[in-house]
C-alpha cells in the first residue's frame, strides 16, 4: 500500500461523502506506464525509448478536461511533475500527496528528442 497523511484521507473522505468525488486530491488525467517498473512492456509493444531515459511515465492517453489536458500528449515521457523528479510510481504517489486542487505546478516531458517544460498548470479535481 501507499502511505498518505491521515488529514488528507479525512479531507478526501469528507469530499467523497458530500460531492461523490474528491475536490482536495488533484487528478493529473493521464494513463501511463512506469518505465522503471515495466521494461518488458516496451519490448512487447515494440516501443523504442531513448537509451538515456530509464525512468519516468510513458503517457498512453490524456483525459479531456483534466489537469494535463492541452500540455501532455500520448507518447510523451513525463520526467518531472512540480518538484518531483519521476523515478517510479511508488515514490511519486507518496510525494504527490503534498499537492492539492488549485495548486499551480510545472511538468517536464521528453517529446520528439527534446525536453519541454510547461509552467502554470493548475491542478484540477476529477473531471
């Protein structure tokens, strides 16, 4: 399991009871494959990753209207979200609990041979 602060759990539960979704915990709105934990995935699907990239999130899709919609694209490799350098999913989940809906962050992706950073992304609740 993942450890998150109990006050965050309390706020999330209160939101779910009142609204049916959490308005505290932001949703990035991407489906991805963790590069570090799933090297066989890329071999199986014949996806060639740059040799220099050994961790990050390979984006499969982006949810319309979610936090990363309009910034991140399918095929991107997310290498940093806010102050969090992506190593693996487990570490990311723990560190991401510091962010809340309404926080403004940046995201760095590897796309078409270069790193791109998108700033001023407001974190949104589940669309």
